[in-house]
C-alpha cells in the first residue's frame, strides 16, 4: 500500500530555508487563522491542512528538530523519535485545542465536561537596558480566543434556544473504538457537534457560526517594572484566552528580553563597565566622567592606578524589582599605552623611564597575586 510522503515544512509554511523564528511564527499564525473551523465550517479537508501546518511549525520552531530535518529529512526525525505530536488528535476541535488551548476543546472525563476555562498565552517584548533601568510601558499585540460579542459565548443567535445534542445525547463526549493487535481500544473525545456542551443551538449565532468563540487580535499596554532582567515574565491575570461562560479566563504572560548594551554588562543587579585611561593619567591620578545609563558620573582615578583596577560606585547599578537598594556600578580601569608617538613624546618618555627607580615599581602585592588579578581581568 502506498504511503503519502510528507511535504517539506518550509514549503508548507511558505518560508525560506533561512527564515528566522519571527518569520516562522508569523507564517504559522497567518495560516492557522485561515484554517480556523469558523472560517471553514464545510471544508472536510481543513483538519488535514491544519494538521500539516501544525506539524511544519512544530519542526521549524524547535531548533533541534529543525537541525535534524535539515540534515536528514523526515526519516531522520522518525528515527530519532522526533515525529509530530499531533497524530493522536481525532477531531478538528481537538487539534485546535492542542495549539490554541482549551478554548477549542479537549478530551472529556467520565461525563459531560463543564465549561472549559481559557488557556494561557505568552508573548514577547524587547527592551533596551536603559528602559529596564527605569521601567517603561510597552504595547504588545496578542491573538486570543474570545467569547463572541453577539451571543456572549452561548453559540445561539439572540432569542434562539439550545436543545440536547442528538449525536452525544447531551453527554458532550463520544467513545471512539479502535481495533489494535492488543484488542479494542476506547478513546473518549469531545463531541464534534456540540463541542462538549451537550447542547446545540436551534439557530446558530450568525457572527461566530455557533462556535461561541472567535479568534481576536488585541493590543495591550503593559507596565514593565524597573530592574526587570532578560527572560523574566510579567503575568497579567485573566488576559489570555477567554473561557466559556461560567469558566475563568486564562492568563497572559509577557516574556521580557533585554538587548545587550555596548558599554555595560549586567551581573544580577550590578553593572560593569570599562573606562580607558592613558598611562600617564593613571600614574598621576585623573578624574573621568562615565556616561552611566541614567546620568553622567564623575569617577576619581587615584594616582598609580594599575590596569584592571575596579572602582565600585555603590547604589549606581540596577534597581531590584519590587523595590529595595540598587545594585552597584563597577568601573574597570583599562590603562592604555599611547601609540604612534612623535619625537618630543618619545624624548619625554625616555627621560621619565630613566628617572623611575626600582622602589616605584613595586607594591605589597605578591607576584602570584598580581598574576591572578591580571589573568582574571583578561578572561
């Protein structure tokens, strides 16, 4: 018996082979919305097309699976146990529920399931380090499954009643029997007619076609607290996928990314930066201005400062989320040796070198201690 060869996931999503994560996610969302059951109520092939899109996204959005596919194709994925995880979903509502959360359905329990709660949603936003220092407001776009505004999730047209589902007898679930080498296997699935409600509208809502739920795009303003770090999440309770009437809504999680800064490295609540100081200035002592994230700061470089010396400014680092003392700013002194000297400069340095005495080159630090400090600074 012939077996259908899976299509190339890049071709399925319509993206180039070098597409990044954002392009893949955008292509998947666009296709998923067009294959939504509300948009294709009478298309029996919608389920298979969506399954193909979901499997392509599953491969390309996972770096390990994508790398395996690029090298070995679908056979390589199967041999390594990385096959698609959507093979066990029987109905279109099951499949959408796996991708978009419980708002589109799921397996029932012993009897008719109650109102389904909304699933959680995660979105990403990216800040500069300066914004993370002070806190800011950001706008995020999120696609959720929301209750239909016309029927308020009841699925019935205004004024229309609900009647017992004839397919499941009001139970909301169906038992599917499959024959296997080990005997008959029974799998309980959500009724594909009433979507687990046990009732169907006599006259479906014309706006949501009797589904009660609709994909909805929203723009939200999010307060990002001062001191937030790369990878931290902000939870907005009840702003995720909406639940069915009588069930709670899911939460929205905003995952914050903080871009690397060209002059500062973050270490917990501390900041570390490097300032170049000419060798003569380091020998004589020097005052230098550091352009910190929030304001310029004057830093006193003591006479005789050695390469790699760290000057700590207390309380000038990142604030702690929720309040408390700010971290510190560590300023590492990079003593710079001048280059491309002219004749007069060379003469002055030769006179200085000839005048330096042995005792001026030594301090109380041991050779091993100095070696450790310089090695730490280098690495």
